[in-house]
C-alpha cells in the first residue's frame, strides 16, 4: 500500500504554527482529493486543510486544540500502493481573518524562558533561592493570562500537560472554560512582599532570607471588578475574531498617538464619469467599476509625493516602504471587518485595480481569502460611506502609520468659482478623514497629504478612457 503523509500547511510568512480546531475525518474514513480533512486556526486566519490524495485515513497524529508547527506530519492516508511519501500541502481555504501575529508557544531550550509578570512588559526571570516553585510560561500563555485577568497565583495552580508539566494553550483555555462554568473556585489573593525594582531582561533575582523585621506586606492589586448587570439584557460572548479585533484596536491606540485631519472633496467628475462608463466597462472588462479602485489610483499617485505616509516604525528607525500595498477594509457576512491587500497598487491600471478589488471583496464575502491576501499592507483605505456615515475617525492598522476614510457622497449646494464669477451649483461632495501616527507624521504633513488626495479626486478627467 502507499501511505501519503499530510502535513500542516504554510499559512503565511510570519506564521510558524497552527491550532487544530476540529477533525472532519476520523481513522478509517474514506477521503477524496481536495476534500476537507480538518480545520485549523492561527492568529491570522482560520482555514480548512484539504486532502492531497484520495484514500483512507489510517492515522491521526494530533488531537483537537493541539498546537502544531508548520510542516509537521498531522495525518497519514492510504492511497493503495507504493512507499510512504510526504506531499506538499494543497492551498488552504480561508474562513476567517485575525489581526494579530501568532505568538510562539514552544520556546527553544536555547532561549531563556519568560515567567509570568502581570501588567509588566519587561521579561524578567525571577528565581526563588529558597527552592520554591520556579515555573515558566510561553508568550502565548502569558498573553491569554494577561488579557483574561488571571493572577500569578492562579496561573501557578493550573496543572500543565505540556513538556515537563508546562502550562500549554489548551490547559489555560480549559481552565478558563471551567472557571466560567463555575467548576473552579476563585482563589484568594495572596499577600506579597514589597515589589522588587524592575530589572533588565534575563536578570536573575535571588530572594535571600533576612533576620530583620519584615516590611509591611502589600496586597496584590485585585482584578478589575465586573460591573453589575441588571435589567432586561442579553449577554453575548465575543467570538474569537471579535476578541482579536478588539485587542488589535486597543494595541494600536496604545502604540500610536493618533491625530485625525479632515477635508472635503468635490467628486462630481468621478460620479459623472462612472455613471457614463459603468455599463460599457462591465460589458468590455467583465468587472463592475466601483469608486474604490478610482480612489486607490488617486491615493497611490499622491503617496509617491509623500513617502513618509508609506512607512512604518521600528524602534527609533523609520522604514519607508517602496511597495505601495493598499489595504481596503471589507465587511464580512458576520459583521466583522477584514483588510485584504492590493499588492503593487501603483503598478495597476484602473482595469487591473477594478478586477483585483472585486476579486478580493468577493473572496472576503465568501470566506475564500488566502492568508497572503491579508498581509503586507503599507496603507489602508476604509469606506465608511458604504454604511451611510459622512465621516469617521479610523484607527491605524499597525504597523502602518496612516489610514484614510472616505465618507458618503452627498449632493449639496456649493459655491462654484467660474470665469464669470462665483455661482451656486449642486455638486457631489464627500468628506475625507485621515488618522496618522504623530510620532513621524506631523500635522502639516498629514493635512498636506489629505488635501492633495482631495485635489486628486477633484481633478478626475471626466473624458478619460479606462
């Protein structure tokens, strides 16, 4: 018989592991080529893994909730003759999008492990010379503990099933589930000695018994009290994607000092041109022409004149991007937002932009985005006008430094300058707003860029071909 090994597929450059959500097949089940075998999740995407061959599942090597490195054999399939082979995994079908990079749970033994230090960004190593418990936790476990308000004493009492009894992601998630179900008693907050001054990473702190009088003990800061819920309410648990979006937004606010500038643009030429060509465009090109590719064409043209807008920050270094990869915020059927990226947007003409925009939007609505479709963005456009908003104050999509929002297009009476003098006309007007990172984008730069984009919209050639 021929045994084919199914491996954990590569899901993007920054992703090195994935969590198994469910198995759609069990040992002994027949499977067709390209039929879904299991579902996996990372902090970027949730995906379905298809079978690379037709045959029978003979072995499943990992359980649900196991975190598996990319490239690891996860199952074996009997195809009916020959020697065992390992195949390159077929492309996965993306079901959902997340915004945060996947933390590394299994730290190499050559690196200093990181202990849990609540509300402290320093990765200090604390050791008890008296022989006390000396546990270390992965960044993923620490991240979950911090976000869920789990204290150090709680974390130490969780029974770990990982290597050498280490608490794994599965262990802490099971603990949280048991806690919500009332199966875990709320631990009493211990008293602790006066806090030790912060030290640099990898510093070893030894606690030595002392004969002097003990200082007045201080009580560990209690968890934030839960607000009392009363009245006629419905409580809905956030889904996994919404939790990560919420964290991404809060992290962005904590990372970048946001400043938002506003302007308005007369987009009458854009509206009239689109109304004139849209039927012929769809007939000849086979794709609908929307305002989004028109906006992106103008934005990339202006970005080349303002390179600091197409940048990111690394410590005290400014990284100016030479590629113009424009993210476009897109609503999913679930109501969550996703940001597919148009790669090399400045190199595409209006036809290419239109096909790319429509293709990514359709893939998002049908849960068929690939992991690479949401990576590498250097600037983001969000159309809040789609939902009827006149303007918005968007939050920067890290690690970018700016995001532009376009509002609803409304007809308004406007003063129009003509060679014969000023007159009042009915024009199609739209507000633009841009939030930018004040660490490197000052108000003059941000406002100048936004004004230039508005002017680019206004001078759209109404007689142009596509």
